[in-house]
C-alpha cells in the first residue's frame, strides 16, 4: 500500500540552518533563519491557505480533513484581529495544529490522539489552548458546512487560575522601584492597573481623547472608557470604570504634562507594545521576583482583592472589573468580610 502523502510542513535545512516549506518533493524557501520560527510558521500558513480549498462536498467526518477545517477557520478569524501580534500568535497556533492534525480527518479526533498531541506539546497549558482552538475551528466548520457528527475533544486539565496579588506595602515597593529607575511609563501603568483592574492591553492603548481604536480617559466625567465606542465585543469584557479618588490627581497631572500627546502610558510620546521587561526588572528590584509570579496581570488580581477586602458590593465590583460573578466568587470571594458569615453565627 503506497504511503500517504504528508501535508505541507516546515523543514530546517542542515547546510544554512534556514526554514523551508516542504510539500512532497517541492521545497520552498521562507527566508527565515532557525530562530525565526514564528515568521516561518506564518509563511507556512500563508502557503497552505493559498493552496488548499476547503472541501465542501461532504459532511462526513471521515472525508473532511482537518487541514481544510484549519484553513477555513484561519481565513475567517485572522481579519477580525485588531492587534497584529494577536494575529501572529493565532497563526503560530494554526501552524502547530497543521503539523500534527493537517493530514488527519475529523474522525481521528479521539481521546488517544488528543493525549498524544498533549504529550508532544511544550506544556500542558499550551496543549489545552491549542486543542480549544482546534475545537473552535471544527465547530465553525460544522456551522458552515455541517458534519454528520461532532467529535469529543479530550483536553489536559485546566490549570488553576493565578491569584497572586500585592499587599499595599508590596505595591508601594514596586512603585518606588519603578520611580527610582526613572520609568515614569511603568509608574503610570502600575497605578492604572492597581486602581482600575484593567488588563495590560487596555492600559497600553489607553488614550487621552475619544478615538475609534481604543479606550480613553474622560477626566471631566471621571470615567475611563476601556474600549472605543463601536469596538467589536469580545469574550474579555471592557466596561467603563469610574476614576478612583486616589487616581484622579495623578491623571490630571499626567494630562497637563502630556498636552498634545496621544497615549496615557507612553515612551517619549510613542505607544508601548510590551511592558513585561521593565515590569520584571522593577519586581526584581523590589524583591518581588523570587517566584516569577509578580507579572503585569497580578495588578488586576490586586485590584479585585482590594475591592473584596474593603467590602465592596460584589455586583458593582463585577461591573467595574468586567468579570463574571462566578469568577469573582471563586477566585476572590474569600477575601470579602462577609465570606461565609452565616457559618460564624452557627458556632
């Protein structure tokens, strides 16, 4: 029986250590060196998208190949990303999925193949996210072209949510470390994170004036709008949040200083794409980097925790953070003064 042809895939040349796309007996240069794996994966996805056409003549799992499913989902999903980096990350995921699943029909999505994919992945967390993405692609294909049955995905266990938060003394040390290093942009980022609980993406795109691409600060009304007025709604909700009394004087001072500039958190007037490097340096300088658990997202955990410790109304806290009540109760509810209050009365 002849061996089944493998799908297009990346191959590293031994002579010059560059990536090529291997498609049967054809080798296509990508122009990417060994360390440029993400760029090479993106070019592989582009190549597959240009070559493959989704097979829509059948709805049987056994005749529907996952390469078709992945390409169709990519063509639909990529144009919806506003952030190019998110599109790149998505294409990298699609490349990993294509390498393993592309030549397989949907019918081969079984418990054992899912577990094998997880074993071959760098981390179980990455494997789970990849398989969730593949499941979304299959569901999208099912809605578009129907399938005779929907496969069941076996996913690695969901990791416990991070709940590292900062005490007020730790937050003060982190701010002082950022200030001492002369990183005013980081000081702004930390204060905004502590007093709004907004995600990094929101804070790094926040602007001083109304716009069509990101959130903005309305000092007169005392509200921070986390998203543009007509922004596409996503799973990560971005509701407006009132400006805390402790944050307002800082914002007024920054606004006066930034006359004519666009972004609230900026480096010499320019937008900052990533802040992890300076944040990690400040955390280490403040003595908080021992376990590598003080990351930018812990500012959101800190805000939620402080709200609960101060006895904030849970529904109002949910609306402020853009968080579900189930998530608030499960991760932060035990910090609230009323937590299991009835149990205290029983004994």
